C-alpha cells in the first residue's frame, strides 16, 4: 500500500530545515560578537536608521522620537559606533501604547576611510544624525627629478 503525498508535511519539513539553518547562522554570528549580543539581549527595542554616503562622508540617521537628548549615549570603540539609550513611556492603563519603551541599542561598523576624530552628532526633531567625515586624501604632488 503506497502512502499518499502530503504537501503540508513537506512544507513543515522545509520550515524545520530553514529554522535550523537560521539558528546555526545566528549561533555562529553570536559567538563572534558575544559582547554585542549580550547588550542586544538586554535591549528592549531597536530604532530604525538610514545610512547614506555623501561626497564628504557618511551620515547615519536614527529615529528616536520621544527620547530625551540626555538619554542618548554614543560611543566609538574599536571601529564600532554604538548608540544606546532609554525611552520612557508614560505608564497608564487607560492609554494605548504602541511605541516601544525601555532600553535601545544600535551598532554600526565604521569604515577605515572615516576621520574618527571629526565625527559629530546632531539631535533634532526626534532624529539623531551622526556625521562621519571621510579622511582627506593628500593630493599627489608632482616632483621633478633631474637626471645628471
């Protein structure tokens, strides 16, 4: 007696394999960045951000509506830019709260072409803009060499 093909069973097997694949990849990455992972596990939410390149450098724009300026901390350590802080939501049973509150964390790799000593940030209208200027490359100079 042959068994009838069950497409749902095949889909469940495929989903199980995909889950294991992603778990394996996540575990490998977690081992590589264990300290950052610990911080992410303690974070309650992750703010959205945009990264774009300009002629003179890079800009990271992070959406932080409702976050006080004093509650934001920016660190640069070993070519890693880390933004962390806290958003406090008013506590009330009578309100509908959809925006996450609590601790947040974002981490970005800083390219070697950035002049780290010139990194600056501006916080306006709930958007944190971090400017990472590119290093000025020395212009090649023409040197005349006399042959004797």
